[in-house]
C-alpha cells in the first residue's frame, strides 16, 4: 500500500473516533492539502521516482479547469470583500474557509489522478467503515427509545474555528419537528449530509471484489439513507447508477436500438409521464413541506439580492436570513444560489465550467471501462447534490468521491478490458489493503 493510500484508509477508518472528539471537520481539509502537496511533489520529482510512483501525465483539462475555477473562487471572494468594505480579519477568515472548502474540490481530484491510489483501497476502507456503522447502529437506534440525550457534547475544538457548533456536536439522534419521529445523522452535521455519504460509499462499494465486504457496505449505506430520511439520497441511489451505466454505453449501437422503443412509447404516453413526474415532485416537496418551503424562500431571497446588490462578485460572506426562513443563511441548501449570493455570477461560472468539463470527461471515460463509470457516477452525485446542499461545506465528508473522479480521469491502462468489480476478479490480498 502506498503512502497516500495509507493516509486515505486511516482517515476513513478513524471517522467515528474523529467524530467523537470533533476532529472530523479538520481531518478532510488536512488530508486534502497533504495529498495535494504530495501530488505537486510527485510532479516535481517525477524523473527520479519509481515508475509506479510517477503521475501518469500532465493533469487533464478537467482537473486544470478545477484548479483554475477554484482559484477564481478565491479572487471573487477577495473582490467581494473589498466591494463591501469587510475588514482584514473577516477576509482572512473567509480565505481559510475557502481553503477548507472550494480548494479541496480541486486538490482531491488532482491527488486521485497524480498519486498511486487504487479504487480497491477506497472501496475496502468504506466497507470497513460500514462495518463500524453496523456495530454502532443498535446504540443509535436505542438512544431515542431509552430517552438518552440527543446531543452528547460540543467538542472544544470548536475554538479553532469553523462554520458553526453543528460541525463539532456529537449527536445521537434528532427529532423531526414535522413528524415527531427520530432521525439520525450519524457522523454528519445534519441528516441529509449523511445521505450524500451513503450514496458515495454505496457507489465505491461496488468496486470491492470480496462479496462479504461489498454487501456490508451496501446494507450500511441503504440503512443510512433510510434512517436519515433523506429524500435526495433515496432518489440518488435509485437513479445515478443506471444513469451512469446508460451514458457509459452510448457508444454502443445496441444501446440506441434498445432505447428506440422506450422513446417511442414515451412519446405516446408523454402526457401521463409528465403528470406522473409532477405528482412525484409534489410528493417529494410534500414529504417535508416546511423544509421545501424554507429552501424555496432562501433561493428567492438569494437571487433577488444577488441581482440588485452584487451581480458580478457577490457579497463575499453569507448572511443570516429573516424569520421567514428560520434565520438560516441566505443561499444555504443550494450550491448555485449560495454562489450567486456570496460570489456572484463569476463564482457560478467558476463552478459550472469545471463541472461541465468533468461531466464530459468522465462520460468519455465511462465508455472505456468500469472505473470511468464510477467517476461519472460521482460527478452525477456532486451535480445532483449541488441543488440541495452547499458542496463546499460538505467536502470534508464527501472527498472520496473527488478522489474517485481523479482516478477515473487517468489514461486507460495498456491492458485489455477492466473486469467488473466482483466479477471474475481475484480478491485482493486483505493485508495489502488493510486499514
């Protein structure tokens, strides 16, 4: 196992321990910058490194786009602060926030591309974490029944700075104010954030060749999605894998022949399909009506204030909303609205360009093999969740997806077709990828 792989495996294995001391919020950023430094070092020392330690080539355009786009984010942040006369202390705090969020969205794919990191190591690590989740699951489930405290403590590490106490609070469960039932968020700051972790770990587990480990992660991921009551996680689990598989097979003529009757039948029943989609959307919004209302209001406020106050470079910082949105930050719960408000149109372009470029690049990679299909699925996951969460805030949890994207963008190996995970593939040595 290479040094980057050990860092990744140990960080994932330590998730619950870090959660208990409030350190998980810092572990992701520290890992991202360490891996980013190792990637730059690998490029600098490439001539003297062993062949297996050298980067496979210059960073591909998609990763260059991420590096450039996230740099533009920092520039937009500085200009926004200057436009609204924010002091140096606030500017420094926001720059540190950029380093813990947006910068990581570029550094992790770079590390996945440039460093000797295997998908199998990521997959085994999330499977081992899934086993920990299943072991601890009875405690989480019994906590509300036994009337244990919902929140155990707030880590003193909160004094080091962060986005709020919620990232340092050890929470066993919460009570949904709409239904009065328990809802679990595990090691995430809120329940839907655990949902994106469930989706990412499920996707990675598909590349674990040992069936027992694979199904451990499958079960844990589905339980996480269900117990968090995350609508987005359940939809993502149902939609993203088939969509990635379909896009990965667009280059095959038989795909179009198979889709032709589906398209024809869909045309015949288009009105009914549209009614079904509308009903599903209403059911989605109605399942958590107050949450949907708050999200919509936050979006409207963000767009209105962006248009009239800070069109190009945004306001520089987030701001608490009015009572109408329960004082939640303007632009939260939506990456694009948040960008418009904080970093303006420049920030939206800085994310949209690399996101679109990565989608095209991973779609092409998906047509070459299973690892490319995984990269596409992770890109679709990030795109999907950009409409329901602030991606930069959750990167400290969702970073395995970004590493997988970087791995997927590597040039194809000289060997022939990659075997599908768990299919006609010898199990890797447990000692080689042990956490």
